[in-house]
């Protein structure tokens, strides 16, 4: 398992919850309100890398600020929480809170680490199934099965993550 304590790094994230691994990415939508929300993707490849900037290590949790990697989509935008608990990319000036990484398991790969992510209040990040069109619009899909898994801190099923470190910064 990667030794991340005291280190900042750039990583891609996968959800290890369920039978398959699912990349964590962001929603690409034509409307301003529907773009940039973090989702558990159905694609096989992540569409974003995350930058974890180390703050401190307290007991069994490591505190970070998390943002989009500078050279990718949403470069430098911080991961924040909406008033309804949904995670998304926000302007740096609008996000002040840190994230808590709680390591799990013993992954044999030195470039990977398994963890649960908590917000600054200690709420675990979960996945909420929403129809495509989701919580930000009145659009209802023609097919009820057309659903997305949005990351949320207020409700849903807890997500277990695997980080794959691309580089230390």
C-alpha cells in the first residue's frame, strides 16, 4: 500500500464498492448547473485526476484539500459540497473545508491505497442514484433506468475508494 501520510500527490480514484471497480469522474453536461458534479462513472477509464494536498495526520485520519489536477479538466478547482450534500468542483475561493482520508485494508500495490473519504464534519462520502437530469433540473429521462450515481455526504450507500497515485508533488 502506498505510504501517503505527510505527502501530497495526484491520483485517479476508483469505487471498490460492489462487484466491479468504477472510476470516479465528473458529469459532463451542456448546462452550467449540470456540469462538474462528481459521479461513480460507468466508463472503464477515469476522466479526471485529483490532487491531494496534505494538511495533517491526526489519529487514524489524514487531512487533505482535494482539487482537480492542474493539467486536466477543471484544473485547480476544489472538491466541495453543495448545500444538499452533493460533491462537485468549485472555484477555489468558495471551498474552505478539508477532507479526511481513512485508510482501509492492506493493498499490496505500492502505488495504490484503499480508503473511505469523509468531509470535515466526519460524514462519509456515499453514492446516491439519481435519474439522468438529476437533482439540478426538471428534466426526466425517457428511460427510468437511465440513472447516475452521484457522490454525496448526506445520504446514499457508503463508497469505498481505491486511489492510484500518478505522481507525488
